[in-house]
C-alpha cells in the first residue's frame, strides 16, 4: 500500500509539473519576431566579468561594426570588435556568419594595419554557435576548436538546450523580462586533457533578453550544482541600427527589450 501511495503521489507530482511546464510555455510573452542576438551596426554591450578561475575581475565591451567582407578569411560576416581592459588584451575582432539557420562564430583573430588577420595556427571556429531564431525548447550540439586543429590541441564538445525563463533577470544594466535561458554542458577533451587523462566538464547558463542579447552567463564546474567558476553580467547596453534579421520590426521591440533601469 505504501508503495502504491508513493507511486500515486509521484504521478500527481509529475502531472502537476507537466501542467506547470505547459502553462509556463503558454505564458511566454516575448514578441515571436524578437531578436535574441541582435547585430545592428553600432550596438554596444559592456559586461563585467568575475572570473574565479583566473582570479580576476575585468570589463569587456563589444561593439558591432556591421557586415564586412574579410579577405583573410574569404567570407562576408557581421564584424564585432571586442575590447578587454586587461594588460596586453586590447581590441580583437569576432566575425559571425549565417550558416544554415545558425550563426557560426569565428574568433582568435587580430588586426594588422586595420585589416582582420587570422593567426598562423588558424582560427577558432564555432559552428552552430546559436540558432538565428532563438526560441525555448530547442536542442542542438556542436564542437569548438579553440586553437584550430593544431596537433596536440584540445576541443570542446557542447550540448545545448533552450528554456523559457519565467523570472525577471536582474543585472547591473537593469531588469529584463521574457528571457531565454540556454543550458550548455561542455566537455573539454583531447590535447592536454588526454595527456593528463583527466577531462574537464563545465556547465554554462546563458540568459538572452529579447532585442538586447546576452545579459548574464554563469559557468559552473561539472554540473549546475557545482562551484561557480565565472560570472558575466551586462552593465550597459546601447542599441544601434536594426540588423537585417530585425528589419522593420525593431519599432515594436521596446516593450520587451527596454530594461527597467535601477534608480
């Protein structure tokens, strides 16, 4: 009897959970045309980073330059300039390219005579970085090669899932509603990890706000219950011109996109 009661309680709990999930999905009120990774020219994000792994706190500023042909890579993509306020960090370009419904992220690049150049070892290429049209309840995977495919280098195998975030996300830049949370499990393999026979697993949680983009990232060792390793939070956001993906719909973005700033 006790076992049957326990099973009945479990079934009721599961039914309530399923009902709550369905309700939560139905209550997601973001504009279906909202852009969760806007790349309009002159859009600027400023983030503060608290890195326990590096034992450092610093600031990163990203500014969208716009669509450019990059001769060194032989591609046309959206160029973003990323500035770190760290010694010898400086300004680095990142290129985003539309590939089959996902954005590919090209990093590990540099500037030489105001031209984007790839280092001698290649480039860091992350295919399927994020879906172009991000919604809850998506799942995808990819492999990242941070140092290209040099002999002896490691790779990162990642599995991603997106969820509706029911709670308001509060960061220094303000309060954001109708966000999407992406949970990523990243396995670091090969290279030094194979040599040491000890793989590394990190879990990332990223929150994206409609028509704003990334507002928070938290990285944990192993699982989301593990110790926090890194925290990234949006400090300031400046909206630029609408990107091609947003088109004329940016005029309806203010209700979901505009943060309620702290007084």
